[in-house]
């Protein structure tokens, strides 16, 4: 089946751990892809972690002095760069002078770029064409979350049930990204860098970093991360980091909603992660599109001085009271039975769904603003532009749209009416694709005939494993 298997590999590799401040669960699944190219790191005590383990909690330091690190790396073109990054970035981070001086934003940037440069200089990787996205959260002992992102993996924070973006997808059609690509000598075609790469920032991908006159930050594709900082408050519940195999199927708010309901059932965090993966897996992969990617999902519970059991109680109580934004109790299947490709919407599944009668508060920022801090709460300005839709849709869907538009153009030409370009793609470098934009509903309701499935909303008092 081309780049997909005849049957998906649904075995999940799952781990969890906890300390006084955080508990996490992470699960990964190969799915329909020929190989598994994702990697991740979860380090509860960054300063005490040893190179032999990417997750170490052995420490004699008091809990107030710990920094924690969580990251997801989504590989493409092979697993080499993702695996290297998963074993390297956090150690690069803590070894920088900036980290020791508690200049954490500068330290994260240096860690990303240093990892990229090490790969470039290493002769073992000279002929390796692979690259990876990187979304990494450093949570400091002072209660700050700093999320560094390069690529289209994503992080989102549940703030009393509302999905708050902690990263912004880097797509070639975004204005800032498009400007850099063109200035460096590249171009964007069919929503891809040089007609090839569907994201505009990554570690690796050195074929797009060949201009010796430019700095690493100025290359066609750069590993330079954007960083969003957030001060932890009592409203914060959990942080999610995941690759685009999740976000192609569900919007940020839908992920928070589903995770929150599962937590309300007192499901272990590992079970939450595994159930999200299962929901995102397509029943077939005839088009190799939505639900057919590698998938990694990580959820980090922000305990806020509570025990894990007390944290579960808090989520249950908030769900029961229904204060503020009310998490839905029903969820529609992301795949339409009997439809070729099984995509709920040809424009990227749940990202443009109308499942929610009540939309949560928006954290959308102005298109021209830099997403460096996340306190904005301006209202949505309307549906995403055509360029944004292409930036969010998988390549197979873009190609399908192109074929459909081309066929429509030919049909209208044969019928003697209408004229058009027939290209099927509109380039819009002024559009900005961001997680919160993908949460906004389309004006028309998607044609989804699947039956909603119920996830129980009541708090089950069962043993907390």
C-alpha cells in the first residue's frame, strides 16, 4: 500500500512516572506507517538525569529545586534524527551557560540549535535525509512552563477545561515562515517547502540548510524554536504534548475535552494516552491520510501541591459543577464509516468540526503578533484562510483537493461555462496557521453521519492506579 502497511501495528509502548509536582503518561504507536519514527523524553528531575536514562527521578534535592523536561519528536524521512534528539536535547539544555544562569528561553534555543549543529558535523549523519519536529516543555522549580517548538507537533494546556495553545504550528504558508523561506532562496508549492517538506522548522533536514551566507535561524528550514512562557496557576490542570498524528484528527480543544472526561472516570494517565491513540487510528488507510500517521501522546498532570488522588478529585469536582466552560459528555467519531479514506472532513477531520455548541474562550493572537507569551484572549477573527487550511491538511488531502478542483475546472470547461486556473491550490503567504485557529468551526456543518458515542461523565470512585 505504498507508504502504509496493509494492517496497522497497534501495539502501544507506554510509560508513566510521578513525583511530588507532576505525574505523566506517554504512549506511542506505529499505526499504519511502515516504520516508527517518533521519539520522546520525559525527565522529572532534569538536573539529576543520567545519560543512561531519559527518565530519572533519583535525587536528593528538595522538590522545590527541581526542573522537569518533557518533549515529543516527530521524525520524517527516517527515525535517526528523532531518536538522536530524544536522547540529546535535554542534556544539551542543562549543559548550557544560559541554563546555569536561569536564562531558560536562551538555553532552550541554544539546545535546539546545538543539537542540529552536532548532527550536521557528525560524519555518521552526513547522508541521512531525515529530520524531526521538536516540541519541548521545560517546567521550572519557580512554577513556569516554557514550551519550545520547531515544526508542527503541538503542546496545549488545560486551564479549567479550556485548551490554551502553548505552541504554534510552523507551516510554510504562514507569513513569517514564508518570508524566511523565500528570503533564503526557497519557495512554497502545494503548501510545502520547495514542494517537498510540509513543515518549515525542524531539526535535521539539512538539504534545506545549505546557504552558507545565512545564520541557522535564517535558513530555508530552521531548528530555531519559538518559545511560549506560562506561569502555573491553580486553574491549570494538565499539559499535553503530541505529534501531528494526533492533531490531524482532533483539535486542541477536543483533545483536552476527551482527556478531561477520561480523567473524570479516574482512568490512569497511561490509559488516557492509549485511548486517545486508539481514537485517532483510522479504520483503513486507502488514501494514507488522516489517522494513518505514527502517533505519540504525552499528558502531564500539574499536581499543584496535591497528591495524585486529590488531583483526580479536583478534576471530577470541576466536571461535576460545570463551572465556566463545560466539557462535552458526548463525542462524535472522527471517522465516517463507509467513506473512502474515512476522513470526517476533507479539510482535516476534527480540526474543523462543529461538535461543540458552546465554544471555549479563545486565546487567539493577532496575526501580526509574535506568540511569545500566551495571555492574549482576543476574539476569533473568522474562519481560517485557504492557505491556513492547506497548511493544516495532510499532503494526501491537499493532493485530493487539487485533483477535485482540477476535475471541476475541466468539467466546467467542457460544459462551456465558467473559467478558472484549474490549479486547485491557492497560496496565501499572509495566513497564519495556529492551534487556536484550527479550533474554530466552519460556517457549514461537516457531513458526518456517524453515531455519537458516550463517555461517562460521572466521577467513579475506583482504585487510583
